[in-house]
C-alpha cells in the first residue's frame, strides 16, 4: 500500500520560474501556472526518487469529478499522473485537453 506524506511547501517552478504557493488542502505536487512538476517521489510526498527530471504535462484525463494531468519525465521517460489542483491555470488545462486530440 502506498504511503502519503503531506508535504505542502511553496517553491519556485524550475520550468517557468514562478513562485508557487502552498495549496493548503493537500500536498502541492505541481506548478499551478505552467502545470510542470518534478520527478522527486516514489510514493506521494516521500521525496525518495533520485531522478529529479522535470515532469512535462502531455495530456489530461477525466478522474471522478475532476481531472488528472498526465506527465512524461524529461530525464527517465516515466509516465506519471497527478490530480489537478483547484488553482491550476484553466487555460493551460484546456490547452492540454486539445493538444493530442
């Protein structure tokens, strides 16, 4: 069973250089401006992955009453998914939803 470590820190996005604030309802796992993430976890919030590549948003999929952002790591190529956050840039979400269709 996966363990979830609640890490909700603000950070500077390594892709767009924007300041990303805490989410304050769950762990922040991607930039709400450009949607990029960083490949740092093996299990959510453990920061145990040594890859540290950028997770590039490549697509989006419906998940329950929200969406998951689908990522591809620019270093190791792994596909990863994160649930979108309530403050994600909807223009970026819409771009993702039409990119590969």
